[in-house]
C-alpha cells in the first residue's frame, strides 16, 4: 500500500497494512508523519520517566506503556477507526482498554515529549484532543528547557497544575502517593 498523504483519509485497518518504516498518527482526520525517530535526550527522558512509573506501578493494576498506538474512541471495528495517536508514555488503569496491539479508549495519563517537529501538535492539537477524550492527566515535557507542564482534567477541561523544572518534584495527580524527583529525569546532558 502506498504511503498516505496528509489530505487523504486513512483507517486504522489500512494503517496496519502499510509496509513502511514510517509511523503515522491521525487526529481529527489529519495525518501526521511521526518520522524521524526521537533524539537521544528525548529517549533518555522517556526511559527515566517510564522507570519511575514502572517502579511505582509494580504489582498494581495500572500499566505504563511507551509509544503504543492509542485509539481514543472505543470503536472495535478497525475499518471504522479513523483516529489514533502514539504518545511517548501512557498509563492505563483499566485493563479492558489494553488490547494486543493498541489501547482502546482514553488512558489515565499521557506524557508527550516535545521535539521541533511535534511541539505545535503536542501543545495545541493533542492538548485539545486529549481533553475532549477525557485523559485525566496530561504532561508536556520540554527537553530543551528541562520542564514539565502538568494538566489535570477538571469538569471536562484541563487545569494547568504547574510548570516543574529539573530541580523540583512533580506529583502525579492520578495517584495519591506518587511524586517524581525531576533530577532523576533530567539527569544527563547530550551536547555531542
């Protein structure tokens, strides 16, 4: 199957048939190319955050997953699914939403790590789409400034819960007893 163009429509069933190394997201009918791969600092931050979440969630019912397809609607027929995203990190506490190759429905927490090519999409388009889908908590990580903007869903709208810097501790609002020291997340410099 030929790669799609931004103006074409694409169902999730068609996407799964693509023989491309290129990955796509579709939001509100628009196709977003997810290439190129994230840089080393982006990957390091994702790994450190995932580690913090994994240690806390061990032997609990919630799961942390990275770069998995998320179909925000709860449609089971893949030929009718015409919107999905691939966040950097998701936490899902309803195991019925976890399918073999994707998440079906809104995760409890989504983390997006900005890059030059995704910043506008993450800050605006995905922000509003995650809010509309009912994602309880949304973090936008800025690797260049080593900050995290945290948003919590209240009355169907995101409330800015704060901007946290590399020397602060961030509370994970979907859990009563999880805080992450951001010195452990933003711990390395990659200048080479």
